[in-house]
């Protein structure tokens, strides 16, 4: 079943909500919050329709919308989702209402602007995940910068302006090079006789040999795309904007940043870098894997020594996202499955961690670990839920973090045992920094008198954290629900890589007339990986 | 004897502009000072009618006055920009003139005359005609720059502009003379393919001098030194006009020469390349350290001249210059809208005597005047080149043209400069949204005339940013009709 306008509605409903917010009086905080929440919840409800209509067996894009937009150069309004983007959209629509709830009381200055920024941000992020036209993708990619810039810069903490500028300038530097690369790719398609910005069409052309990229061009284009995505992820050594942005951002900003914005980078690698530039991806894979592993280990080690709880969680993101990048560039069906799963589970568990840290901040207005200590006594519920989230983030079996990391390591190990061995260090370290920080914050005796009277989580906060805990548990034990829907698309990424390479090597240039036809299935991609995959999923489902 | 009717049709916009300019001059001593709104209304009517009169050259395209002028889609496009700018500038400065107690009659008349000159430049197919247009617009601009007669900075600005501008026009004129010596004609279309002597030293020198004259007028480095001082010293509405209209007309003239004279595209390519890079860096690096918003915008306009020069270089580098020309035209539209709006906001918020034009003075503007802050942010984001604004598509088309001509390095330098530019545009937004004001600045209510102009500029920026089809298709058509 294909709903005709579902994705358009999903993309622009938040903006419509933001416009409606503009009509409210600025002092009317209660109604501004309610309207924002209603919009975000409605958005989430609508996004669930995606699940109902999603065909998990199909490899292509679903819910597609295709309209002409700008004729010269030919740019189309082309939307669609597949297994890679489906759950990322759902993650976005889930985290936005939670962020709004989390900011219910903590944001009391310029409330209207805050919720407008948050909703516009949601539109930008969803747009990134559903765009299938390179130009449209870039448009959303850049548009999303401005609300995030405001969220950090206006409602952030002391060094917010520095952090906001750093965030925008870093991202812009990468993305402007990506724009040049997009246009270059367009020029190449024009030279081949079919000028287009359409991702699906470019993929078809690459598959059937209508379009062949010389290896030097491919590597340069790959470099430009990859740099933009790597900054966003962020991959070591491009990560330095992240701790600042996270630490200075308000809770909702951190949740959105860690939960979904970082995934735009890894999503971009899966969606663009691998299928469009397979040869370059292969050639650079060892270097990228090394950077990813360094990021995993370095992020974990730096997280260990942080004195600021929020900064600690931020560095843990560097470490966890390193796993995702490693999984992608291991080019193994299982590791890529794991990468996709890890994106989701990191979004949930790190989102929950930031929500918890935000709740502590609301009470004490500090993130410093030494200011806390023994908090389990005054606030047992918050402490218990926070511990649960820490376990999830550290990759405890039965919880969501385990599934992603296990799949990534299993898949990577099948191809590159050394990479997997080094990366496994990150799993150990993550337990160290998370549990050690937990111990310092929640266990032991109360170190500060003013902490003794802190109120425990109220109904709103409990609702948020219990919901997150439930999702963490569900993702941990019900992972096939997710993996079965992402499997076809991850296989497809690998297939696109293989076909393209075969044709680049000069096989089958006579198939020029095949434009738009469905490619015949290529048997035998990772036949051995299929067994490993089924082992992995049966392990999880037990 | 009267010229043939068709020739008159082809210069109808200029005729209307000049007629209304003279009418306003004639009425200005008669109308009492309290009734100056009448003069403004008449001038607006004149600009509006001139805009309507562009229908005539649209209906009767072709060469006028035995090839001195040409009415085609290209000249039509530029006419719309310059007359539209004049209309908005007059409307936007209505309140400024009243506040600064300046005479409205002469001001409007000068704008109308300058615009007529720009119109001539846009249509000129012959170098001396182009020179007349250039002088018409320049001389009016010199006077406009010094319009606040008792303000020393305004006088300083006008003096600098006049002295350096005269040099530049002298260069331009000398260039015309040498070119005439080399080719035996001043008609652009006759210089092209017919001239066998298209590579002589004399021609090279002539074209080089012409380039210098034009580069001065568009504030391209290394001939940009006057720009910050003049833009800062001139009354802000005049700066709004100077940084948009004459620039568009001069770029139009440069494009006309580039396309018609084959020797020019070969000779100018590297000059354009170097000037583009120098302007981008000079403008952006200069803007980084400015404390005055007005001066920062002046530097940014140098950088933007550099961006447009990239499009010109792209046009010069290939036998099919259409993409480059269309990109330059599109960029001029998007640039004119935001620059005009930004300078008019500075004029309004600067307060009497333009005392508050430092970035510092804009702190907390989002609290005091949220609409103005939002509007200025939109313009700055467009200058920065973020999507959903016209500025983004403008840059997009320039990138596209540069890559089509294989100017990858130039594209990369443009990309680098966009990021440098982001820093100082965002700094203004930081001040407006993220800092608390140090001192309380009384905010004057925004007059409706200015609101209208800002609404048009903002709506235009977003509309063109989302639905560029009409503008870019017309620009592409204009590029095709040039030869």
C-alpha cells in the first residue's frame, strides 16, 4: 500500500506546526508548549503509518513521490524511504516529542522561538532522510543547520556562542565541498547524456554502465562526500566540534544532536558513498577503518577522564559512532546491518542518557561529576532508570546496545579479524567510563548537603525515561522486528557496490539501453554471510 | 527630424525616467518643503511607469539608432533589476530623507537620472554609448554619495568616489580610444569575428584599460580600495543603491563586451580569474574584522563582486557562455534584493545621523524589534548562501557554471570563501539573537514605506529561493539572445 503524500506530510507537518506557533502570543507559554507537543505527537502517529505500509521484502524505495521542481538544471522533488531510512525517520519523530517534553519546564526564556526551532529542525532532519534527489538532500542538510545554531546559541550554557559557531562552521566547510561534488557529479551525468540530480537514476546509470566514473574522479567525489559526512558523524580527528556543541546545548538540543543529527553522517555514507563510489570506498576503507577504531578507543579513553557528565556522554558518542563507521566500511552484510541497528540504538540510549543528564542539570544547574555523589538516596527512580540506560549504552546483552555492537563486530571479524579485535576494546572501555561515572554520581554517601533534598523524577520525567527504557528493552530482545525490515536494503547497498564495480571494470557496456529496467538479481553476495547473519539473529532473539 | 518610432520604443524606459527626473527637478523648487511626499510619489510613479515601459522594448526587440543600442531579453532583464532597485530605493528612503531633513526632490531626480544611465549601459551595443550611460550613472552617484552636505564623512566619501571614479572613467575612455584605433570601430558587434587584427597589442591595451575601468565600478579587487570608505560614508539608502544598481549595469556591460568581442574573452579570462579570487579574499578577510555593520556589508559586497566574477570567468572560459551569463544575471537579482534590504535596515536602525551602525548596536535586536531582526537575518543568510534563500541558488548556479567550464580551482576557492563569509554573517546574528544589549537604544517605529520594501525584498528572496524557475529561465533566454 502506498500513500501518495505521506512523506510530504511527514516532512512539512512540523513546519506547519511552527507557523501555527508564530500566531500565538509570545507570553502564552502553556499553549505554545501544548501546541508544539501536539504537533510532534501527531507527527509521530503519522510516521507509524510508514511501518504499516512498509514492505520489508522490497529492495527499492517505497512511498515514493516524484514531481518536477526546477527545470534547469533538472531538479526533482523526489522523496522515498527504504530500510536504511525508515527507522531513522521514526527515531526522529519519536525523539522530537520527547525533547519537547524534556524542555517543558527547563526552557522558560523565549519559549516560542525554542519550540519553533525544534520543529523546523525536525523538518530538516526528516527531509534529509527521505530525499532522493541530491539537490533536495543538500537543501535539507543545510537548512537544518540554522535551527540547531539557534538552539545551541540562544538556549545553551555559558560558552554557547563559541560552540554554536564552531558547529556551523565545521559543518558548512564539509557541506560546501559536498555541494561542489554534487554539481560535479551532475556534470558527469550531463556529459553522459542524461543530466540528472536524481539518486535512483544515477544509481541505475552506474549499474548498467551508461555512466562510468574514472577512478580519479570517483576518488575526489568520494572524498568530498565523505568529508561532509565524516564531520557530521563525527569521525576522529574531525570530532572536536562535538563535545563543545553537546556540552553547551540545552537538553533537547543534545538529544536531537546525538539522537538523529549524527546519524545523518553515517546515513549519508550508506546512502551515497558506498553505492555511488564503491571503488573509492574500497580503496579508502582501511584508512577509514583505522580512523574509526582510533575514534572508538580514543573517544572511550577521553570519556573516561571527563569531569563533566555531559561531556562524557558526548565523547561516548564519538566512540559509539566509530563502531557504526567501522561496520559500514567492513562491507559485510552483517556488519552493515549492525551499523544500521547501532544508529538506532545509539539514538535511543544516548538520547536517554542526555535526557537523564538534563534532569540532573534541571535540579542542580551543573554537569560536573564532583558536584554530585550518592544521588541514589534522594532519587532512587531516576538512579535506577539511568543505570538501565548506562547498561544499554555499554552494550549489556538483552539490551539494544549489545545487538548493534555484536553484529558490527561479528561482521567485521568475518572479514578483518584485526579490526574487530581492536574495536572490541571500545566495548570494554565503555563499561568502564559509564559505570565509573555512574558510581561517582549515584552511589556512595551524599557528598554535598544540597543534594540531599533533590526531588526524585516527577511523573513527566518518569514517563519519558520509562518509555525510553521500554524501547531499549524491546530493541534488545525484539531486534528481528528491526533487522528484518532493514535487511533487504543493506543487501541492496552491497549489491549496488558489486554491480557498479563490475561495470566500471568494463563488463557489459552493451547494456546501455537498460535504463530504468530492474537489474537482474546477482546471486552469491555474501552467501556465507547469510549463515552468519542467521546465527546472529537467532542469538539475539533468544 | 525625429528618429524612427521603433527606436523610441526601444529606449522607452530611459525616456520615461529622464522625463520624470526633469519633472521632479522642475517641481522641487515650487513644492513647499512640507509637501515633499508629492515629489516622492511622482518619482515612484516615474519608476513604476518606466518599469511598465520595458514592455515596449520587449515588444520591439532589435538594434536601435543604427546599432548604438540593442533591445533584447538581456537588456530587458538588466532593466528590470536597475529600475526595480530604483523604485525600492526611493520608497525605502522616504522616511530617511524626512528624518535626516534632506531635500527629497533632487535626491529622487538624481536616482532617476542615474537609473536612466544604467539602462543605457544595459542596452549599449557601442562603446561610446556605453560610456555616456556610465557617466550618467556615475555623476549622479557622486552627488548622491555627498547628499548629506554637512556631514564630513559623506563629503569625504563623495570626494574619494569622485576622484577615483574619474580616473576609472578616464581609463575606460582611453581604452575605448585604443580599441577604436585597433579595430576601426566602436560597435561591439563589428569588433568580433570581422576583425582580423583581434590580437594586436593596441587592442590588448585597449581591452585591458576597459577592464580596469569596469573593475573599478563593480568594486573588484585590486580596484576595490574606495569601496569601504564610500559605502560607509554615503547615506545608507544611497549605499543601498550604489551597491546594487550600478553594479548590475556594469556587470551587464562587461558581459556584453565579453560575449561580442572575441578577443576580450581570451584576454580577460585570466584577468577575471585573478580579480575574482582577489575580490573574494579581500572582501571576506576584510569583513571578518569589521566592527561596523555598514562597513562589513561594504566589504561583503566586494566579496560578492568576486563571486559574480567567477560566473564571468566561467562565461569567458568556454564557447558556450550561456550558463555563466545566466548564473551572473540570476546572482545579480538575488544579490540586489538582499543588499538593498540590508542597507535599508541599517539606514532605519542607525537612527538619526546614522550613529548606531556598529554590530554592537544590534545586540538584542531580536528582543526589541523581532521582525527587523528576522528580516535582517534572512538577508544575511541569503548573502551567506544558505538554502531556501535566493542567495543559495545564486551560488549554486555559479558553481554549476564554473564546473561546466572546468574551473574546478575557482569553484573550490569560492567554496572556501563561502565558509569564511559564514563567520561574519553569523556574528551579526549572534549579536542580534544571542547577546543581551549593553545599552538601551530606543527603537523607532518602522515606517510603512520601509516595511513594504522589506516585505518585497524578503518575500522575493524566499520566493526566488524556492521557485527560481521563472527567473532562471528568463536569464537563460537573455543569455541566448545576446548575440
